[in-house]
């Protein structure tokens, strides 16, 4: 059985889904280390040696300084959207659609969430900029908010060190939208590593917002899927107001599908 507060929030369409790279990788898409290897080769380095020169964001910044992001974005767009993928065959994406979240945030650049909803007959409104925010119609469609950018807009992509620092300032229009959403709704994180400093920083910033509010005790609990127990991370997550949901399996994709199916089963029980 899953936490009743989680099930109720999803059933009542109050919960917001936050989708990370683990969801897209179940489609066989390249990982971030593979992206960095490509960047290194394009920059004239041995891929293994290039990885030792810095973290992913600084290596991406080096590439963009030398070649600009356009060619890299084009390669990523092609590599992340091979014709061999039929999104209707993705169980994980089908379950996400059927759970019918009103708002989905994603740090993935690819279009598979949008295409999955469209393939299953659902309407979506994609948000990558403040202009998209003002075009949204309340309740008209599932909003998919591309928190780290989208391949349709080079300037929106959060990849380099500078763009990550700007995202971590937490002052862009999309950040302000997230701050507003998170004050009223629980967040459900899937496809993330809880050791990822970006997601940990995001949770910290959201916690600080609530501590500064007049009623910090009213903060809705959020949830993150973990595929194995980790008492250290679970304790830190509780401090941030986030409950870890443990769904163990040797294969992270199988664990994610099992969790989503169980959530859908329990949401359907009234």
C-alpha cells in the first residue's frame, strides 16, 4: 500500500509530477555521461580523458564557448528522438498519461512526454518560457513545464555551468511558477537520483520558502520514488518535507513501472 495522502492527492488531481532523466532512459535514450563523451569527441579530445577535466556543466560550457549550442542541440534532438521508438509501447509513459496529472514538470529536454499524451488522445500545453505561461488556459489541458528547456528553443536549454547557476538563482519566471505551485500542491518526483545536487538544491529552496511563510506547518508533503533504501538520504528528505517511497527491484525501470501501476490501481479505488 502506498501512502494514503499520496493516493488522495493524485486522485483529486492536486499532485504535481516531477519527471527526471530516469524516465527517458527507459526508452534507451543516451545518458548524460554519453552526451559528455560526444562533447569531448566533438572538441577533439579522447572521451575518457575529457571526463576528467571537470564536471558535466563546466565541460558543456567549454563546448558552447568553442562551438555554440546549436550544433549540439541538433545532435541531441536527433539522438533523443530516433524513429525506432514507438511511444505507445512505453508502459511507463502510458501509466503517466493515465494517472492524469494536471501539471508535469520535467528536467528532460526531449518531447516524449508530450508525444505520449498525444498518442493516447490527451491534449497538452507545453511551457518553456514566460510567453507560454500567459497562453495557458486553466484546466484546458495537462501542462508540461520544461524546467530545463526544450529542443525547440536553444536559449531555453539548461546545460552549461552558467545556465545551471542561473536556474539555481530561483528567480526566473518558471522558478516563480514552481514556487507558486509548490506552496499549494504536493510534488511527486520520479526518475531522479536523490544524490543529484540539482534536485537536492531544489528541495532545499522549496523548504526555505515554506519556513519563511506565515504557516510552515501547512506545507503539503511531497514524495520521491527510490529504488532501494537509503537511511541517510531518507532522513535528509524528511527534513525537506519529502517522504521517500521505496519500490525495490534490480531494474530501476521495472521498479518505476511497478510503482506507477500500483499508484494507478489505488487511485482507481474510491
